[in-house]
């Protein structure tokens, strides 16, 4: 995930990151609202509070990813949460009468999402490092002129304003000074000398 752009010019990494954010919000809400379904399906009865806390964690991570300008820390938080999820699911494999096939499928799904989280976290981290390097570049030797300053001095003296940039004659301000050569005064004449 190196920040490639698709045919429409959209950044695919950011699109996947936003997708992970929405996935986190959805999973978090499901774990918060239906912890009994999770514990029943994965042989973790009695751990409903744990699943609810995992739901709160997922919801916070999803909102953080979607709302922040830099979702990298939130993505790494998802990776840590995925490790907890894998460990919790692995405990469901021990014991009798456990739904091993469902737990195996869930472990594979969580491992796949973990891989995606790691790839996105690394890509966003690399993007952040590139942005920092660009921000630190030294532009003190740049002057913004096509030639050295000594050659640019006086260049504007020979510049003539193009005709279409000039104010048309009827729109120019009228003053006595332009008509008679006398200085213009703004104060009204009172007649007293």
C-alpha cells in the first residue's frame, strides 16, 4: 500500500483507511449492542463485559480514524486491538464442545484484517515521514526571480503597461491640475483673503 492512485485520481490507501474506520465503527457497535451473540458463537460465554469493552475500543478507533487528519496512531491502535482479539479467540479453542470451525474462520478473518491494518499503518507512517522531510527542506537559496538580483535591478523601468491594462480615458479622474497645471485643492474657497 504505497499510496497509489486509481484511474479517478483517488488515493487508494486513504480509501482503504476510511474503509477500515467504517469497519471499526460497525464492529464496535455490533460488539456493544450484541455481546451475547459474540460470546455464544465463539464459545466465550461469561465474557460479555470483555466483548463490550472490545466494542468500545473498536468504536473509538473507528471514530479516531475517520475524524483525525493523521489516522496513523489510530491504525496502530487497531493493530494492538487485533492482537487482543486473536488472543481472545485463541482461548475459545480450548475446552470441550467449542465451535472450533467458527473460531478458526474468525481467527483467519481477524488475521487478514490485522495484515491490512499493518500495511495501512506502515503506508500512512511512510507518508507522514515524507511530509516531515518535505517540510524541513531548506529553500533559503531560492529568490523567485528568473535572473540574479543585480540583473533584475532597473528591469521595471523599461516596462510599458499594455493598453488593455490601462484605465480608459473616460474613467480617469478629472482634476484641475491636469487641465491648467495648477495645483488642485480639495478645500472650498471662502472668498476671504
